[in-house]
C-alpha cells in the first residue's frame, strides 16, 4: 500500500505537468520546451517571496501568476509571430528550447545553482490504511486532483471548453468557421503556464528544487502523454498516474537508478506496439476522450 500511495502522488504531479504540455501541443502542435523553464522558475519565485515575509498563499499566487505571464509572453513574442510566418514545427521547437535556456540561465544568475527547499523543518505525517503519507504528499494529491477535475469540467461542460476541443480537433476547420483561434491559443498557453507552475511548486514543496529540474519533469510529461494518448487530454493525465505508479514500483523492487531506464523502455514499447497510446485510436485524431 505504501508503494501504491507514493506512486499515485508522484503520478498525479506528473499528470498535471503532462496536461500542461498537452494543452498547448494538441491545438498548436508546438513542442513547448519553454514550459520546463516555467516549471523551474516557479519555486524560486515562491521561495523569494517567502524570504520577503509573504504568506504562503500569496507566495503561491505570485509565482503561479508570473508563470502564466511568462507562458503568455512565450506565445506573444515567439510562437505567434512564428505561426504568422508559417514557420515549421522544428523552428518552434528550437526557439522554445532557446527560451528554456534563457529562463534557466536567468535562474542561475539570480538565485544560483544550489538546491533549495520551500518547506521549513520536518514535515507532518499521517497514517492511512497502514501507509505513512506526509503533509506535502497530501497537499500534492489534493491539489492535483482538484485542478485536474476543474479542467475536465471546464473542458467538457463550458462553451469555451467546447471551442477549445474543436480547436484541438481540427484547427483549420475551426478558423474557417469564423472562430478566433488566436484568443484560444492564448488561453492554452495561459493554462499551460498555470499547470506547469503548480506542478513545479507541488514537487518543490515535497522534495526541493533546482534550476535543472524542469527539463526532466517535462520529459516525464512527454512520456506520459505518449503512453496515455497524444490526441487526448484525459490520456495525458492517465499516462502520468500510471507512470508515477510504475516508477515507484521500480524504486521499491530495483533501485532509483533504474527509474529512467524503465521509463524510456516503456516508452519504446508503446512506440513499437501501440504508438497511439492507451486512449488513442488508429487513423483518427481525437481532441479529448
């Protein structure tokens, strides 16, 4: 039970990051590497504001707000101009990688490369059905479930969510029918910045953070997206949870050193056996499941 709970909590934070990646990738087909920089900078902004004496909730809101703003800037100043010039997906990827490097270098210059922690002192623990769970894990699990649920309700039942699914399903037809795709792209980048910042904060509060942590988190998110189904918002979240459970099993039965090897072995298996992912369908693009 202890392994399962640890894996579920880890998987939920991966699921939030995977959704942050997918919410941009599905409607735009942009491989949004700069998201890793937003994930990395959010804990540093929160840590800085806590040093100023701010309450934790103001600190969290501040860092998430800056994360959303940075994500919108990535769209305004980089991806939207490239899209208007009909740039290739490779150009978007390289430019997004450049933005990620700039953010990470800024973090290193301002705050240094040392690992930091948001939590002060020992963490409180609780016992649930014989398993020990920390307060940080409880916060991560509840926050992740809440934000994933709110996103799903918004996507499924709101008019804006319906338009967003339509944009993800067929962007060209969506624009031909007279809808404003650019405003929805901004919403996608804003949601991505919010989810990426939140995921970074939840992980940082549990295990600490450093400037290089964003890229590994993004790679796990991409693997989760492929496993769950690249054409499905729900698939990204499902893939994240399954990946978290698998990685916790690997740590328990083998070693933490095998985590990455098993993760990318699973990715290779899916690419060869079921490239469309768990919730994907052959020969058909789905915006959501």
